[in-house]
């Protein structure tokens, strides 16, 4: 926190910054501090390679948005400064370009998304205004800039995500420019379309969370039965359409459906898209299917309530140090909160999508849940619009609804074929959205011959797909593998289609997973987050259980978790960090190779050793349980599946 | 404090704006006159009466000059050494005054010797450090002149200064004039530098020697020498560098002479230069380079320009640039107008820690100049080249940079004490206390990194950061070991507006006595105090035990194994109430340099995490492949403990509690729990 004073003489009385958190600072008046949140100053995309001469310099600027309208000169000054900073940093750090710049009042963030193409934003730091009594007895207003409330880790992740989303929707920036023979106008237009509705809504106060920084993928952990069912389903579709295409059009043996992705609501079930693009494609699919924010939305709403609470009882770190033994705190004062009566399920989906939310296993019906027509008539509707307006939602070129239980649409998506390659190819994504929340997506490279057919007759293709899926009955499957699972009997029920059956199983798995998480989070004094770097699987139980007791994730706690993540990033050999905040929360980060577990234990009287026990309980529960062994299973990396099973020390 | 020295009848204000003066002439004159003055300086006492004696830069150099003990190994052929040696040898070998000029310790011989030396120098090729010394001793024409009664020189000087800088005169205070003169003069050098140090050295040398002989003649000569004198930027740097033995030998072999900065020659365009783990840059707010830790600061002025431009861009928007992060690198900016300080580091240290380090560098500069003087200079000319004024003290900036990497005291802002029995410490303190004299402000006994005892007035404690500067002074130069030194020093936390004066003398191996007085004339008084103390300590046999403890202390004082705690590798314990810390010797596995560095970095990381401004922590447990560490901060203490990597948490907790008990038990020998004040002994 830096303070600057509005009165010239106040600097003398401003708190001595060094070393003494408890140092007597000027007496704060009781007037509540006026707080402003951090806001976006400007966001821009530029490429210094364009417009080499003074006259054409403005061509470097590809996109610029700010709250206030500013002159082109001001814009150019800002990107001039940005380039100055980047170039200066490059002298000493030639290989790692400038990431961010801290100033007293602002934060500048940089991302060289593609060689020469920079995403750059400036954030005006949040402030608090306090009235203090100076040495001379006069009251002055001091503005403190809350530098520490804006975490670099999150900002870097935000820019990366923004670019990732752009790329999956439109391809690389350079590719766009190349496609237009060096003309940057189309790129500028695309950037504007993409960012305009979105960027100004970025909330730098609420997004300071570990979830954002890690930017993982929420997987649906599948049981073995569920996994096999999904796998079977995908295979049948690929065989059917892949073969069709290759036989009718070409001798090409390869399936025209080169990739697939299965999602359930906003959870990733399975995919074979390469790791680099998986996250962006997943997001885009979720976005297109209208489940975007199914869980995030709820999290935001929770946060909002929290904010309100927080304002009432502001929780201050660090003003006073308790002079007591760390190893046995407040034993006489056990926490009095009552445990919540129910586990904190992820709140039901509030997305205005046709998908039903899960209420019970048995109540699931998957047929004609929202059919508008029975006869397979086509109608073009736009997909369920995400309730949250904070995301870009590039619309597909064509959208087709098939009405028997699901709908399919075709959207262009860009992702790469080869690991570690910068190239991305345009694909058509055929999104089949089933009423249960299950989505099947298949991708066809745009330049393949099959794609042409798809483009020509999207309706027909979609109808074919829909028909195939709905008629894919049980007997297409080999006899049930094992009926050991609890759902064995259901699985063999002959009257349902495979699709329905798989959906049912998936829903079951989803509920199992949540119940498990819930049983852990049942201990309302513990919050945790699991992250697997390898497959980006993330599983979070961090939010507060609104209204049911337990701890609120204050922004300080969220930031403390980010601090630990930063430690891990900076110190590759660190494997555990446990910290105790002045408010006596324990904040734990543990790392086992690629897996990271973060925990907050708010049991104020617990000792370091007791916290250790909690961590051990959690990790052993999580990593030993069969159900979750496929945490983030995706067929492309069976090693990860195995990797999550061993028990931890 | 500053008022104590106000009585001077300063005749000459030489500090002129160079643009107005014929710069080289002026500077040469200044140096000439001052050298003349110094060489003829009759007695230390007289010199002492004149307040603006010691240009700060002359401090280290002068120590050199008379620190003849350090020179036996220096080639006898060095004329400078030769001329110096006689005087020191004649005198009792241990007493060398640091400011020969003003306090010329052996007045007559000294003067003669200097004169001789100068003569020889003019003919000598290897004159670099002689030159340095001489020029260093110059610079206070004012003191010299009245005493000397060398009207010609004085007149010359005054004439110049009065015409040149009327306004400067007015704001000038006695204390600063000498320095200003020096600064101006060296600015000329810097301004018109050419890298040929040879030419420079001869150029600047000649005048001096001439001056001692005949000022009038010298003036003539000067015209001839003028261009050369003006070219002596390198030599001017040398000149104010402290040279100790090793550096002396460098001088001869190397054009740069004087103190040879590490990597000083490194080309800033090479990867090796940019690859240094931590750079420090100091520049003026006008973008003039002042100091660079590596390389020649004058050659990287383009970078300085960029830094200055970046900073002012933010300033124009009423903002201030604080930190740039790029990969592993952190660029941290500290704006202390009229100075900008920048650290470029990939050591993993935090922004706050780097900024604190810049703060220490800034304090070091202040300790040479005083804040008041520096502000004044830049008010006069905002593109002033400060190198002239801090010249010779770069070695202390360098050593500070090193010390901050290896000594945890900076990060803890605490002082390490020599481990020794309380009884002995008290007795030593008693001897010190009884030797008090009127003008003694602080009496400090210390080893180069550890405090033995400190006596102070009841009302004035000494800030740790000031003490760090003192420690840095000792570790920055070995010349103090061989002489009695008397040097002005500004302790910024004590008073950043004026100088104190420090008497420095090693009374035994690794045991240094430091007496601080506000009175610049009190050298002999201080020397007397030291004598009394030494006698007192010797009589009771305490001196030898002090020496033993100091010897043990330089190794670390005690071992982690002394605590009897199994598995304990190392720890840092800081008493927040006493602002002191203690730590055991770095033993296996921390004997290799890289392991030491890693441990210290780890400590720094823990420290930073626990003291993060908005999110401090009470406790931090950190385990890595290399060690398991616990950090624990309460209002009374901070403890950082290192164990092996496989130690369990419960063991860590148990052992840490045990350790705390052990420390509590030993506290009175590990720390100074009640530092005595002088009043106690009255």
C-alpha cells in the first residue's frame, strides 16, 4: 500500500512504511474509509512492427478501449510508454519480456501473445481514503493506493485467457493479417467485436482469486461405467460419420470428425484436443452451449453477498500482532458456529439455458425435455444466451436445432493439430446439446472436403447426427461390462437409448462427485482447491456457504492463496507452504509434482500439527478414492488418470 | 551539531558554476591551492579549528594516505608511498590520522613529506594513487589559507569563487564548502573527460607539486597543463577511491589505478554485463549517472537517460514508477529527488527488499554528503554531476552492495552482537563509560560485523540503519585496521543535515573502537579516550579476551549444535524490542557459497512473506527439497529456523520451542539487553 497525501505536508505524517506493522501511525479517524475498487484504465492491442514511420505510427495500434474517450495522441503516448518499458526491460531480461509494471497509482500488464502482438492493459489501483490526524493536529485526507490487492498472477492469467478465447474464436492475429495480405483492418474489427462488450466489464476486485489465476478446467470425474459409456458413444458417432464421409467422398480413411469433446453442463468430461487448446475450446464449447457460468455465476453471486458482509465487518490484516504462542491459540475459545445442515452443493444452474439442473438421479428425464417440435422440424434459434453478459459470445455461422432431446449447431473454432505448434486451424464444431446437460462436440477441419459438405447442408448433417444419436439403442453396445457399479441395473435397462443411458450415468457421477466434495466441505472450517497442472484439472471448494455458517472467503484469504501460488511458481523446489494470518486462519499450499492442493483452515484454535492432519485427511480422501481417480480423465492422457491415484504421504 | 563548526572564517568560496569559470583552471586552482594548504598545514589542531575541513570524499582516501601500515608491501618505488612512509614511520606506527591535511598528525614532517612526494610525483609514471591522495587532501582551501598565510593562493581562490558564485556562497555553510569545491572541480573533470588517465594524472599532479613550491609559478604552469587537468576523469575517480594494499598494486598495473572496481571495465553491451544478478544504478534526476555497481557508469549514460525518461513520464502523470517485473528480473525504482536509485535484480528478492537496499545506498550517499548539502547542490544546478562529490566513496557503495547480499542485518533491520558473556560485556562497557569525555557522543566497540558494546547518551539511541552504515564503513575498507582515522560522517537517521565525526581505531585484531563526536576538533580528545580505554582493558586483561571472542565471533560465535537441538541447521533470531539479532555459524551443509546464498535468500523470502505490508503473517512453514523452515513473528521477536528437508512438522514445532527456550536462556550473551548510557557513569 502506498500512501500519498492530498495535503502537501501530510507526507511527513504518513505512516512509516518500514518494518513496523505495529508502528504507531497517525491516528485514523473512525470515519469509514472510502474505498474505490480497482478499475480498468485502458486495454489495448498493438504491434510495433506496423507503422514504422512517424506518420504511420498510429497503425501500430490495433485496438484500444478505455472508459474515457481519449485522443489518438494520448493512446499513442500510452503505447509508446509501453514499448519504452518493454524495451528497457529487454536489455536485462532478453528472454522474458516485461510482464507488469507497478506504479504508485496504476498497474500495467503486458502479454506478448504472438511475436510482435502485445496485449496491454492499465489498471487504476483501488484506493482508500482515510482522514488522519497529523502531527500538527490537523486532519488530512490520505489516499492509499491498494497495490497489494491486485495480484499479478491473476492479471497475467486474465490476459492469457482473453487471448486464448480470441484465438479459439478467430484464429491467430497474425493469421488474420496474413489472410488479408497485411491489411490490419479486419483484425481491428475482429478485436473490437470480440473485446468491446467484454473488457469493460472486467472486475479486478472479484477476479482476484486462485481459481482465476490457475485458470483450470473443471472436469467431471467419471466412474468407470460412465467413462466407458461416453467412450462408446463417441466411438460410435465417429465410426458412423467418419466412415460415411470417407466412403462417400474420398478414399481418405481418416475420420472426418478429427476431434471430439464431451462436456456436461460446464464440466469437461472427455476430449482428445491437444492440451494447449483444450482449455480454450472447452470454454468456447461451454460458452456456445449456454452453460457458461453455470457454476461461476453462482460463485459470483455468493461473492456478492460476501462483499456486502465484508463491508460491515471489515477484516483487517496486520494492524496488530497478537503476542501469543503460535502453537496453541485460543484453546479456551472454540468456534461456536454450527455446521451447515447440508453439504454445500454447487448451486443449481441459473443459466437461462434449456438444460435442467440436477435435482435427483431418478428424476432425470432426458427425452423431449424442451422439444419445440416433435417431427424433427428445423428451426433456427439462437442458443441459450449466457446470463452473464461479461463474456464474448461469438455466434456460430449456422445454428441448427434438432429437437428430439438435443440440438446441434455448427461453429467455427480454431485450435491446433500438433503439440507445441503455434499453428491453429479452423475447425467446424458440431455441437450436439442434449437435454440432460450432456454435450457432444465433434470437430471437422474446415479445409477438409467433408467440411464442405457440412457447410453446404448443415441441417441435413445435424439431422443425421441427431437421428443417429437418438436411435443409438442399447443393443449397439456390447453387453454391459460389469454390473458391479451401483448403477448396473440402470445401465442395462433396454428401453433407453445409449445417449440417455450415458447421460444418466454421467449425472450420477456428477452427483457423486459433488457429494464427495460436499462431505469434505461439510467441515465448514475448511476450504480447499485442487489443481493438476498436467491436465489443468481444477476442483474448488472455496466459496462460502452462504447463510449456513462456515467461513467466508474474504478477499484477503483469496489473496493469501495467490501468494502461495506465487511462491510455488517462483520456487520450483518448494513443496509446502503453510502460513498463519494475523486473524489466525491457516493457509496451506501443498504440491506433489504436478498436483497442487490449497487449503484454508479457519479453525482458530488449531495448531500447525493439527492443520497438518487436516491436510493429510483431505489429500488421502481425494487421492485414494476410486471415484475420483479419473479426476480429469481424458482419454489422451491415461497417465494422468493413473497419476492421481497414489496415496500421498 | 552543525552549528558547532560554524566559527570558520571561510575566505574562499570556490564552488563555482563551471560554465561561468574557466573550468579546468578553476578546478586546478582549487586543487592546487588546497594541496598547498594541506601540505603546509602546521598542526592538526589548527586544521581542526576550521570547520569545513574534510571533504567527505577525502575521508577514505586520507585514511589511506596515512595508513602506512597497510603499505609495507606496496612497492617502495612508489613515490607517493615513499614520501608518506617517512612520516608515518617516524611516528609511532599505530597512530595515523586519517585527515592528514587538516589534522596533519605529524605536522612538520608531514608537510615536508607531502611536498617531496609531490615533486616526485610529477616525474613519476606510477603516480595514480599518489595523485589520488593528494587531490583528496586538497579541497579545503579555506582552512588551509588562514593558517598557512599563503596569500597568493588564497587570493586566487577567493577571487575565483567570489566572482563565480555569489549566490552559492550565500547558501553555503562552512561544512559544505570544501565539498562543494571538490565537487565542482571534479565535475570539470567529469564533464570534459577523456578516458586517458595517464594524461589526467599528470595533469592534476603537476599543479599540486607546483603549488607547494610556488603558487605563482604554479599558476603559469597551470595554463600549460590546463587541458590535461581537465581530462582526468578516470584519475579523478581514482583519486578519491580508497586504495588499500591490493588496490595499490592494481594501480600500477592498470591505468585505472586506485580502487579497482570489480567488473569496472566490463562492456555494458555484452551479455556478461547484463547478466549480473543484481545491478544498482544511481542517477540524478537530470539523468546524470552517479553510480553503477558494474561497469563504468559514465559509459551507460544512455541507459540512465532511459531510466530518467521513464521516471519522468510517470511523474508527468502525477504517478511514480515503482517496479517492473520481467520474468526473473525485477526493476525497482526509488525516487529520492534529486536522486533516482534503481535496482535491477534477478536474485528473487522482493520489491520491498530491493527498495530497502536502495534506501541503504541512498543513506550511504547521504552519509558522505548530508542531505542538506545535496539538496542545496541540486537546487543550484540540477544537472550537477555528483560523482565528483561522492568520488572515492564508491567503494563503500560497492561494499554495501556485497554486504547486503551476505549479511542478514539489513533485511532484519537489526544489529548482530558479538556473542560473549554478559559480565565481560558489562565490564568493557564500564571501562568505556569511565573514559567518557565531554565531546563524546557515542562510544562503540565492534568487530567488523558485530557489535560488542555501545555507549550512548540516555536520550539518543543509535538507529540500526546508521549502525549498518558504520559497519559498512569498516568492512568497506581495510585501511582502518592500521591507523587512527578521523572522518566526518553523516548518520542520516541521527541527523541528515550535518556531519558527525568519527574516530576509528582498531585496538586489537578484529576489535575496533569507534568514537563519534559532534566536534570536529576533538580528534586528540578521542585519541586520548581510546588510550584510556585500551589501558583500562589491558590492565584487567580484558583486551585479550575481547580479541578471543572477536576471533570466535568472526567465525560465527557459536554453532547450531551448541543449542543441543537435534536436526537444527541454522536460525536467525531477532529481538524486536532490542533491534538486535543473532545467528549461529554457518556450518555444514551451508559451507559452500551457493548453499549460503540459497539459505540467505530463503530467509529473505520468509522475511518478506511475513512482513508483506497488506498481508503479514504470524507463522510461515515452508518446506522444500533443501530444507524445512519455520518463520515465526510476534511482537517481541522474529525467529527463522532451518531444519533438514525431511523433518516432520511436529518435530519442527517441538524443536523451535526448544530453541526459543535456549535463546531465552542465553539471551544476555547473545544480545545486548541493556545498552548502557553515559549518564550511568557520572
